[in-house]
C-alpha cells in the first residue's frame, strides 16, 4: 500500500473511532482505540481518542496520561492541548494547567481558545485583572472571538463595568448562532442600565430557559416603568415560556418573580385608590425586591404626599456595599444616585438576602461558628450605610433606610433553633442600621414595627403569601413615619 493510501486508511480508522465516541458507544470505541495506539503510535489522535473515552467514563487520571502523550507525539494537534488543560482544571491541578498552557502556546501562539483557557486559570488563581487582559487578547483571533466577547462581558459585569459589559455581551449575542447565556447576564446587564427593552429587538435565544429569563426581566421592567399595558402580555408570554423551561435554579427565581408580579398586579387592581391622588414629591426607592412591592404607591410622609418611584436591583445584598471589590450592584446604585436631581429624597432598602436563613449572615456564621452574629452584622451594616451615605453626599440627597420587616415564613416552616438565629440577625441588623443611619445623618423607615404583631409574629395581612411584602406594608410604615 502506498503512503497516500495508508494515510487514507489510517484517517478512516481514526474517523470511525471518533464517530463511535461522539455517539457515546464507548464499549465499541475502546478496542478500536487500543488498536490505533498499537498500529498508529505516530499519530497523536490515537492517544487523544483514548483520552476521550477515559474522560467520558470518569477516568480522568488515565485521560491525563494519554493527553500528555498525545501532545508530545503531535504538538501541532490543537485538541489534545485543549483537553489536557481542561482535564487539569477538572482535577484542580492548577500548576499543571499552567505548564500545559505554556507548552500549547509554544505550538499555537495565535490560538484564541488558548487565551480563554488562560483566562479561566487566572480566574481560578484570583487574578481577575489578568483574566480580562488575556480575554481582550483573544478578541484579536477569529477562532474563538465570540466566546471571548461572552467571557469578557461576564468579567466586566462582575466588576460593575456595565456599559462595557453590554457592548461585549451584545456582540456575542449577534453571532450566528448566538452564544448561550444560561445565567442571563445580558438581560441582567441591560436591566441594570435601564435598557431592558433592547432585549425585544434581539434574535430570541434558542434555549427556552434563557428566553423565559429574558421575558421575566422585560416583565419586571414594565412593572417598574408602570407600563401595565405592556406588562399583561409579557406575563402571558412568561407563563407560556415556563412550560418548556428547564428545572434550573434560575428557573425557580423566574417562577417566584412572575408569581409575585401576578399577586402585585391583582392587589393593585383591587386597591386602585392608593395609586392615585395628588402628588407633591417623588420618593425614589432603590433596593431589593421590596421596591417591586412599593412601586408607584402614593403615601404620606413628613406632611407631604409622595409617589414611590422604584429602582429595583435584582439579587442585591447589603454585603455588596461592604465588600472591597467593585461589583454590579454597587456600580448600579452609584449610577442611580448620579442620575437623580440634586437634593432628592431616596428610600434605600437592602438587607433582605443578608438576613435570610439560607444566605448571607446566617450561612457565614454557620461556616464560622467562632463568629458572633451581632458583631458580623454590626460590621456589615456599618459599611453598607457608610457607602450609601458617601454616594448620596455628592448630590446632597436625603437618604431614608428601610429596615428589615418580619418574616411570614418563620411562622410555620422553620425549626425553633433557626427561628432564634433569624430573630437575632434581624434584630441586630435593624439595631445596627438605626445607629449607623443616625451617625450618618440619615433616617429609617420602620418596616419592622409595621409588619410585626405585639406577640412578635408577622402580620399575615401585610404579606403576599410567603413570597414578599404586600404594598399595604409600606403604607403602614409610611404612616408610622421615619425615625
């Protein structure tokens, strides 16, 4: 057999093994891979294909060995380099991953995919700035430019550079086919920039859960903008999309959000009078999903009638203002304060997630039992208030902090030990908030007193099932005044 025919025969056998692996027929592929290693030891694919079989069956250590051989036998073959680095990641072998990247770079200096893997390694090592830099380098190459836009957009979003993040995320979305965005980073970014309506002008994503998420952000945006005519068909769209959405953590968040908006819309239709009347001042409210509840209410405070104008920041915590690194929540709130007219009164409400039993302070204390919840809370709240007061000072804004209301969930769904911990955290949060706010020259809207009965339990009529506060809770709190 001449050399050309021999190469064709070898390529055919390698292709046959690859097809078996792609179909998941690993039992059939394994003897063929063994034969290839014995008969074609000069071909890197022989060892790479065996590594694919091992990785697919959870034998990562064996796969690692074969991938090292493949990269030595044929350094010009890109796939073994890529899979070797990925396997090092899977085994938490960061130093080995770094060596593999340097070896691959010597052979593939202009590979965009290699820059992206380098960025992942830098992230694992805590070098976010370096990760951004190598992602930007990957944009110079065609092979993975779209993935580079997506990763760079996510990195920029994480550090709060929202305008730049949107530019890269939109570039990734414009590709054919569009890059998957399972965590809806583009939708979150555009929502935080008050540009959510741009989602409707984009080609819909192929993933049904992602489509559901984008429709949910559009619905929240419509509620926030008081556009009920647009909201109602969006709610119908969300309900239809939910039928095909996957069972992910994000999907649970979207479900609860749409259910909450459903109840808020029904409550509003039953209480139209509290959304009407003469308004003397706008009361801008920046915060977590309490903003959705208070949205567009007309209430009395300090002898004036106020219209609550919401600025919802999804999944935000007070901790986002205490942590030293920049983040999307802090950047959004800074932007919102800059956009307000000078001397505006602003109601700021963060802390719901920090006080949850499954999140925030409680989780931190459980992981570090030597910590005292009250001390953790005091430090957190002090940093949160100081940061907000600093943001407000540039525009001479008047800040009112909303404290943490009672929890209806605790009445039936929580063990007594956890109830005690929750009450410790919430009482400490509210006490710390009052002290810190007073020291900063700010006041507090007492949602805690408004929503708590004389026996310490929650006032059930001020909640929408167990999802969140009813709008009436804010009217009651405003009626009590601020302290």
